[in-house]
């Protein structure tokens, strides 16, 4: 019996080790996939948001996911919902949340993830079988160098697995870095366009001045 017990213990230990290794492999592949998504869509922030939240939602077996970025209006920061994904469908839904407002606003204001049961009337998950409220929600701020660039929001019926949370947390800085780079690219393109416009205007003014000078010289020479 002792030998059998030890044998069963070894089998159980190997099974646990195999399970842990499988989880590690899943997370590693998922992080590589997220990196690829960030590189592919860095120049299209709305598509980037959609592809990212789609992957997060499907990988974690969640039912809904939202991707927010931080924007500023009249010196007030707020979260702007760029992409919303539910039941294999892309959903367009405008939503703005000020820092400190509700769970989402608290998450970005305190720069800490929130994993909790869903408050009543928080949201509804819609399927072909009807409507059912999610049981849990995970909110994760996207932070790079202590600055919040956005937030991931996912809702689900069953508790997340440990490797799901590991993947989400490990990917957050990658996504934040991409948002930062994308916004920098947008600002750079905007400045370049402004510079080109100013240069063109100056060239046109120079042409006009040269034309006026030539006309004056022609008048003098008559």
C-alpha cells in the first residue's frame, strides 16, 4: 500500500507539473500573439484596440471585453471606449468615463487592477439564448512608466484561471507601450503635416512677393 501510495503521489506530481508547463506554454504563445498584434496595427489605433480586446476576450473565455484609451478634454482626463467585443461580434458603443467614476474610473485613478463580483446593473451579456448578467469583472489599467494610457475591461461567468490573469497582467505593459508609440506617431504626423502646410504657405507668399517685385521693376523700366 505504501508503494502504491508513493506511486500515485508521483503520478499526481507529474500531472501537476505537466499542467503547469502547459499553462506556461499557453501564456508564452499568447504574449507572442499580442506582440504580433501590436506590431501589425500600431498605425491604426482603433483596429489595434479591436484586435487586442478580441484576443483578450477569446483567450480568457470571457463573454465581453472593452478597450479604453485615456484622453483629455478641458484639462479633464477620461476613458474613451474604442472597442467593444461580445460573443464573437464587434459592437460599436460610445462610452466615456471620468477618472474616479465607478469601478473603471477608480481602476485608472488608483492605477490598480480590480477583480470582483459584478455589481448589480453593471452590464448585461447578451447571447442568442437571452440575457444573463456576468458574475465577475476584471479591470486592468494599461500603465507605462507610471502613466496610464488606457484600460482593459473583461466580464465573464466563471472565475478566471491563474494563467489567464498571468497573461493579462504580463501583456498590459506591452499594450500600454504600443498606445504610447501610436499616439507619438500621430502627434509626429500632425506636426509634420503642419510643417508642410506652413512651408507651402511660405513658398506661395514668396512667389507672390517675387511676382510683385518683378512687376514693380517692369514699371520702373518702362
